[in-house]
């Protein structure tokens, strides 16, 4: 196969930032994706409908010549039933961050027991819960593994609540995904491609550093095999998280990998090399629609088997695997 056309690709986990960064990079997602779930950990966080409406309008204005449906999320806090009834038709879901687990999460949840009322209302209203699943203060390689019992607790206690384990990084998370009907998961391009050795095995590569951090080869391989086989509960979510070079190439490197403009080409390359192109459509779109039932913007993205050198930067942001050559290009 020398060409492939992807129908209405969806990014189930996307950071678009604010201000100049939003205006510089959001159109790169709109160019290639039909829909995207937008993360709310801005500064300040998007935690009420007024802020959400303003942010959504800013996002749409930043798309320039292309179009994409931004599916908005609210930052988790204790919402009243009246607030959530009003929000239901405006949001895709609510994103829970453990306090201090990642970028701009200092106002995240530090006591899940105090959130039970909100979980119950979300379950009744069928509003999905999206979770950054890490124990913030644990050893970095064990943070996701140690959070898995929390997923189990939530899945059992709220069986009608759809819970997305966001950007999973371990084989253990995959095992949990198969155990509970109401658990779903997203996975990123970087966690299908690299291990911790690529990040810090030699000289530290700041542009591969993200949270959750890349794990062991056996974890990457398990995730990749699940994606290649079109696991019905696993969906692509880039977790594309841009930072300016000055925030990445410095002491105190910011966490985040920017992949939005190259993700689809890279995924086609991976699936082609593993003789699984027939399953890519499910991974980048069909599974998400089946699991959540949202309406897709009609869009087709065609790629051809032709060498593509990943640019060294977009605006002031360095992309995933900058300077490397892959075998598929956008037409």
C-alpha cells in the first residue's frame, strides 16, 4: 500500500495552552484532526462554564484556515448537581488531576473521598471521568502502578460511570482495562515508541520528557501490541503538550511532548512497519466513537509512502523525534 486515507481522526487528549502558544500551535491540530478532547489544566484552570466558553471561542479563533471540533473538559472540583446539569451539553468530560502530579495541577484533588458526591452526580448524568492516574509523591516509575487500585475502587463503586485512564504507560494498566467494563484508556504516540532509556539512558533528551514518564521496554511493547491489534477500549490521545524551547532546554525541564502535527504520519509508519494498517482507523477514530458516541466532524487525511523529515521545530516548539526521517508523508 502506497497511500492511505484516514477518516475523521480524533485526538482524545490534547493540550492547546493559551495566548501566543495557543495561536501558534492549535491550527496544527485543526489541520489533521476532526475532533479533539481539550485538557483544562490552563492557568487558571478551566473550572466553570464562563471560563470554558471563553476558552472554546479562543480555541476556535486560533484554527485559522482549518476546522476541528474541540470537545471541552472541565477541571475536576466538587461541582453541584445544578452546575453539572448546566454543563452536560457543553463538555465531553471532567478531568481529574491528583494534586501536583503534572503541569498546572497544584489545585488538583488531594482527597478522593471528598469527591464522592461529584462522582455520583457524574454517574447519574453520564458525564465521563478522565483521570491522570499517578500517585504524585511515589517513585516515578511506580506512580501509575500504585494508582491502579484507585481505578479499581472507582470502577467498582461507580459501575455506570465511564472512566478513562488517560495516557496509560504500563502493561499492568492494560490488564486492568480488560477487567472492568466501565474502564477505557488512551495512549500516546511516545508511549508506543520510546522507553525511559530514550529519555535518559544517555544524554538527557528534554523533548522526550513527559509525565507520565516513559517506562520499560515490556510496557511499551504491551501498549504497542494492544494498539496494533485495535483493542476496542484503547484510543489514541496524543497528550501533545507544547512548551517553548526555553522551558524545555533548561534546568527544571518542563514535562510535555509535542506531537500534534506529526502524530498521524508517525502512527501510519508504525502500523505499516508492523503490518497492521488495517487496524489504524479503529485506533485513531472508530474506537472512540463506539465507546463514547459523539458526533464526528467530516474530514479525510491522506498520506503517501514517501520519506518525511520531521521539522526541527514549529514556531518555538520542538516536536517529537525532530530531525528524524519516517517513511510516510501527508499529501
